[in-house]
C-alpha cells in the first residue's frame, strides 16, 4: 500500500528527518518531540533526497531485497525494527546483513531496544490470581479435560511443533483447541481459537488445565512470545520449547516451566508429566509465582522495572515503535554534535541459528532450504551494497543463480 504524501513544505523542516522505508506507522509526516529534541517522521519516500534525512527505518518482515534506499549517503543511518519470528525473514540471521544497520529493536536482549518482553505487561500479571485455579479444582476438572491444553493455528513451522504434539498424543491426552492438530471444539459462543485469545472466558478455561504446551514457531535466544506468558499468567504450567535461554526470563528460572529440551522425546516427556501430575508438591513447585506471589528472577524484574515503553496497548506509556523512533532521534542528535559517535549493529542484535526441528527423528521440511537461500542472498547483497547503486530483485536472484551454478552443492 502506498503511504499518504506529506502536503506541507519540505523546506520548512529544520530538524532531522527519519523515513520509514517500509510503510508501518501510516504517518505522512509530523514533527515529534523526544526528550528535549525533535525529529520529523514520515513514510513519504519523497523525503529520500531531503537535505536533513539522517535515518531510514525498516520493518524486518516487510524488507524486500530489490527495494532498498540506494545510493546510501554517508550520513544515512539504517534502523531495523523486527520483533517477529526469524522465519519471517531469514536474512537477519546473517551477520553480514546485521552490519548494514546502525540502530536495532529486536527480540534479542542485545539489541539497542530489546523487545524480549514485548508480550508481558508487568510482573503483576504473573502474580495475579485473576484466572488462577487451585490444584484441587484442576484435579476435579480432569473428569472432562485432558491434563494438557494446546492452542495453535500456525501449523507449518520450522520447529515442527505439530508433529511433536501429534506424537505426544500417543502417550498422554492433549486437548487441542486451535486449527493445528485439532481435537476439541471451543465452548459455545467462541468462534475460533485465535479470536478467543482476547476472551477472558477462554483464559479462565485454560486456567483449569494443569499444563499448557507452549512451543514457539522458531528456536532463537530471547524469541519469547505470548505462548509462554499466557500459561504463566493463568496459572497453568508451561511445557515449553523455543528460546534456549528462556530460563533467564522465567519468574523463578527453570523451576517455572517444564522444558522439553531436557527430555529425549515425547514419550519420556509424557512419562514425567504423569509423575508431576500425580505429585501435588512437585506440581505446585512450578507455581511459586502464583501460590506464593514470589518472583526470584532479578533480571526479569529489572527489565520490567526499567522499561520505558508499555506492552499490550498500555495507555500510560508509549509503545515500542514510538520508543524506537525516539531512540533513533536522540542518537541522531548526539551524532550531529559529535562526528566521533557512530552506531553499528552486529550479529548479537538478532540471535538466530538455522531452523531445527523439535523432533530428534523427522522427515524434514522446506525451511532449511529457505535458510540456505537467505545465506546466498546475503552474500550477493553484501557485494551489491558495496557498489552503492540501485538494483532490483531480478539482479539479486540472477546473482544467486550464478552462485548456485558455480557451487551446486552450496
């Protein structure tokens, strides 16, 4: 969709201009105050040649390799916002690509504006008993419910979570409400699982389950979504797989979730879930944040305490997009006042390994091939960007094809 054009006079803008190259904010142009500085933000590409253009922002999922703002001037910073799954654009998994950027806001704790906790409003959500059901009530609900709930509607993932869940179902009962591996319908009045996510009645239903399968669509450090926080908030024990470093963010470390990576496969996991289910004391040890309202993880508490932006449409704080815009603006002003200041991103700003299945034995998917394609594109782009002249998608793909022909085994 083509963004609206700015109707004011370009020459009247005397502050740094920050251009969203990938339309995202629907902002034709306005000056915004950030602390004691101001910048002009726009999606209008007519500003690409403005004398005060100092930064260009990309939304990662929408970046197209054949549509880059070239030639890039020496004073043009590039900024990357990408809070979504690595599977949306594997290019950012490549170190050479991260070096294009000067400012970052990603799920990684090492980015300039870490969005690791983007789905968690605050520590109070973890200790609140709004949805919490005592263990005795959960046990009573087992007359009608399985021990484990699963809710997912993205059914084709690099991590192959649905194949894992299907195999797990051979060893223990799982109620699956979503489109994926569906075996249980929603209560009357709820249309589909994704819409029900905003329905408190559905959250109360999930709270009646002792366990909740929380499997990300990709395994990357710090890529943590609502799939983890939802069971923690309602008081169900997450059976988690995704971020290898998830224990760094759990309310009481690894004691707050059953980590699938600790098991050899679905059968062993199911056996231990049965043992935890039968052992009242062991089960409740996973719920210290609810039963005793205790959070021992200081990293988590400090990150939430010092976060200046709000999550989940918090009306009292700016959202992370607004916060990132101001971070860029404030940095531009610092750079304008000192030529020695330069910001450059690196691979730690977006931690991402090649796609890996949750299953030890699996048939394989097309995702590894897409990752290899991105590796080749990154090599091509590094060469093309050094020339600093405009190029299109066809140029990139032609060069990728040449690489494949020269090195057919990759």
